[in-house]
């Protein structure tokens, strides 16, 4: 069991692969642990990459401070871990809470970054997200930890996935209850609540950045990701079809090949995204990885594709949408 | 979490993946939790007869009665063992816990906003967070038995109750303590409880 000592407290981490290979760090969402990235660890270590996973302070097997967690410690822990493992630069991926760490790391430690992959995340909380956050917090402390996890389920997964996994969900919820301590997660949520928005700092991020957002992510919505796209100059916004907040768990195979493509492209020095918007293919076997988004990507109603009703025709006939081909499957 | 606590928890998980809970286990767990809960009830009972800030009183009063309720519920749900060694061993462990955590020092005298009160809050926080049994059982184990459902209720209720400890630990001003000293007290009390829990788990998986 690997433990990293940070300010006299223990951080649990797992490292797979060779330090000389491109390293991808995956940072957990709020109630996750390193085990949630098992698929990713296996996928990338078999493709010439190394993978670094760690439980944030307050999570899983890492220390759970009783009094306070300073959000800043998350970035410092990662920087310290990379130093310990003698990794100069890495690709930093993370989801939700972990996505915020990704962005802060990109701002504070640009010299350690090859590329950033913030997923289902935000740089500021609008009134809606704040309200949801407060509800989640109150539900957790007033009712219990399993209630928090249950509240997350419909935000995290599509109806299809929930239906297909109905028998496994109670076990997954119990595992989350077993592997987490309420006060640790509470401290993490409070560290985020004290946190000030940092949209104005995003322009400092110069590294290639692949922003990923689920089509039906009602927790961290399109607007939150649109802010990232507009502010980070070297970025691409990639929309993940038919999935919600925790798409890394629902479609890991599709996410892996997209991250693999991103890493290969940056390694070859071919990353040329300039704040473009793409839609990821939803079939893992498709040759095409993604294609350009034609409509207004900030709307759920495909407003650009609807003809304004005329006097003669009030039914709203849709225009034919011709989509140019985008990137195809990476050559492994 | 200390290395030895992680290791013993992993051993206990492995043990309970192969062994079903029996009356000896249930008796040991109930006696261990009862030792802790009864101590907390005893300490909290004094707030009923001393002047306390209303806000703090409201929450400590609730915790006092909730602990009493859960303590009796768990006792009622337990399949009690006929093995006298379990009772002897748990008496010894509870006695040791009272000694290492200085529980007797919190019983006498009124609460005041001092280091001793902060230490009590840290200790009771550790009691309610370090000692958890449900995570030691397989995730697919049905909790639909009187004992397991009562044990689950104890843990869920502990998570709600610690809001009292969390709120006071974070917010009360203790003029004699710096933030570093507060952190130190919290760490020490957690260690005391963790050590006791490790000793108990070592015994539990040999039953």
C-alpha cells in the first residue's frame, strides 16, 4: 500500500507503469476513490502510458482531517506526488470536484502540465449549482451519507444506465457508504463552499485542454463548460452524447479512446484545437471519434436547425444537417 | 488512517467475507459499542443540570437521548452469547478504554469552554467516526436482521450526531488553545480511539 506523506499526513496513491512513459493523472470526484479509475488504469498501462491515482484528503484511504480541509492542499499534494515519483510533466484529468483540482493545478503548476482534461466541472458556481450544492450538503448531514449518494444517482447516470444496473446500484451505494466517512466528505464540500470562483484566472492556462461535458449533465451544465471553453485559449469542448454527470463511469471505453487520442495528438505536437466544439461519437466501435457541432451548443433545443414558422407552414420543418467528418480512431 | 488500522480493517473484511456473524460476534460488538455509548451518555447527562448556551444545549440534549435510545435498541437486538470469555474480554477492553481515554475526567465537574471540553468533543467525535462495523461486512450482505439493522442505525445516527461535535470543534473559541494545539488534541484523541478499536478488532476476528 503506497502512502505519500504531505505535511505529516498520509495520502493514499497508486502508480502503474513506467515513469518514462507519458503519465496521466486521474483525480476523483467528490465521493469517489482510486478504485473508480480501475478501467482507466488497465486501459492506459497497456498502451504505453503510466497512470497516477490518489485519494484526495477526506476520501477513501487518505487522511481525513477532522477540523478543516484547505482546497489549496489538493493541488499541492499532486505537485508533491509528481515530484516524489520524479515525473516532470503529466496529463491531468479529473471529474467534477476533481475537475476543479485539474483547473487549479493548470493555473498554479503550469510547468508540470502537458495537457489538461477537466470533465463535468466548473470554475464558478452559478445560483443554480449553489442551490443544488446546498441541498446535497443538507441532505447528507441531516439524513445521511447514503442519501447523498442516492441524490447523486439521477444526476450522474442516464435513465437507461440506471434501469440496466438497478440490481447493482444498492450494492454500489453501500460500498460508497462503507468506503467514505461523512465528516471527510463534509470537509471537502465545505472547502469548496469557501472557495471563490476563478474564471478570471483561466486565461493563464496555456496547456492543451480537452473539456468534456455530458449531454444531459444537469449538475454542472453546458454553461459551466462553455465558460471554460471561452476562457482557455488552447481548448476544445467535447460533448458526450446521451450521458450525464458521471460519464466516466457510464462509458469508460468511449472516454478512454478520446483521452488516448488527446494524449497521442499532444505527444506528436499536433494539437491544434482553438476553442472549437465537437460531439463525441457514441459508438465505441465507430471509426469516427468525434465530429464538429453544427448547432448552438449552448442550447438543448437545437435552435439553429429549426426553420422559423412561416404563415404557410407552422409545423417547424427541420433543416437537413450536414455534418463534416471529424477525427477518426487513433492508431494504437 | 494509520497503517495498522487499515491492515486490521482489511483482515476483518476478509474474515467476515468467510464467516457469518454469530452470537459471540454480536455480543462482543454490542458490548464494545455500549461501553462507548454509555460513557458518552454518562458525560452528557450533566448538561441537564448545568447552565449551557441554548444552542449547544439543544444539540447535546438530543445526542444524550439518541445515544440512550440506540444503546438500548442495540442491546435489545443482540443475540447474546453464552460464552463467558466474551464478557470477560470485553470488560477488560472497556476498562482499558476508560483508562487510555481518561473518560473519568469528563464525568465530574461542569463543562466549561476550556481545553478539557475541547478534548471531550474530539474524543466523542472519534468515538462516532472511527468505530464503524458495517464497512467490515460484505456490501451485498442484507441488513434485514434486528442486530444488523440496529447496528446500521447506530452508524447512520452517529453521522448525524457528529454535527454537534463538528460545529463546536470548528466554531468554539477556546482562548487557551491555538489552532495547532487544537489539531494536536484532535489527532491524539483519534489515535486513542483507533488504538482501542484495533485491539478490539484483533479480538473480534479470533472468535
